[in-house]
C-alpha cells in the first residue's frame, strides 16, 4: 500500500494528559509508553481505522502504532487539528529515535499495516 505524507505531533493519551478525555475508539486512556496515535478526521475515516495499526516512517526508522483516537477540529476546546496529522504518544517519538528536545512536529510517512 502507498505511503501517505503527514506531520507527526506529540500528545499524551494518559489520564490527566494534554489529550483531554479518553480515546474515542475504546473509551480508555493509554500510557505514554504505549505506541498509540490519533489521526486527522479524514484519515480516521469515521472510526474505520479504530484499533488498526499503522506503520510510521521517520528519522530513518519505523514504528508500528495503534490508532485509538481522532485528531478532530473541535475537541476539548483544543486548537483545530489540520488534515495531515498523526498525533502520537511519547513511545512513538522514542521508537523513531528523535531526541526529546526535538519533539513537537516532524515530517513523516505512514501506511496501513493491517
């Protein structure tokens, strides 16, 4: 399947984290050590990608992450989410080998893995 270009951003899906409420797919919180992501509304595809895995390529490495949430335009009064976002837990950033001081926003490619 084809690679999709996107922007990797960082989020916490843990209780009390900056992500707000529980994840839309499973109504649960997820630890920062778990490789999980929220996808922009179009990619999230009305929950069709819920609990599926995507492979994210960046920084010369790749990581498999589970889709647990939607990065939507109006949610928990957060700023709107653009249409090309893979909003990822710290575990994803660590797996891609990005230095913590560079965490924030990076160009990546991703593809469906299942």
